[in-house]
């Protein structure tokens, strides 16, 4: 009985030391900070997406998911109002993202840029929110 217990402990320790390292390494790779620039779309309260060259990234859904971190501040010249104070602008965000579900996990920093930056970017100029 003692022999089986000892083998079980050794097996457990091997798994505990190997598996988490692989899992954490994968998560660290997936959560490497990236700078994403594109259309910051906030059409209604708490509903927010970033449209960049890689697609549409979810930042927040009203009553549900919300990425951690602060949204960038936009001046009147950098913001297009489409629904009261809601609308869209062009921004660059340093983020941790989740490519599997196209979500922004955390906004580490960010800044608004001129609308012309997104309007002239060949990858996203035709993706300006309405």
C-alpha cells in the first residue's frame, strides 16, 4: 500500500510541475501585450468594439462582459456622435487580448488619434462604424 501511495505522490508532483508550466506559458503567450489601432466603436452604453486590421474585438457588452482598464479620452474633433454622446473614433490601445474569442481582456493604455488615421488606413478605411 505504501508503495502505491508513494508512486501516486511522485506522479502527482510530476504532473503539477510540468502541466502548469505549459498552461502558464500558453497563457502568457496569448496574453502578450499588443498595440491595436483602429475604430473604437461605442454605439450605445457599455457596448464597445475595436475594429482593426485583424477584425472586430469585443471590449464590452451592456449587462455582461467588460474589459478591464480605461477607455481613451476623445476630443470633439476625434469623435463622431451617432447616438447622443455615443459614437466612434480612432484609437490605439495597448491591450491584452484573447484571439480565440476576439475579446480585449485588459486595456493597459490607450490614446485617441485623428479620425484621418483610420480613414486613410487601407486595412480599415472601409470599416468606419455608421
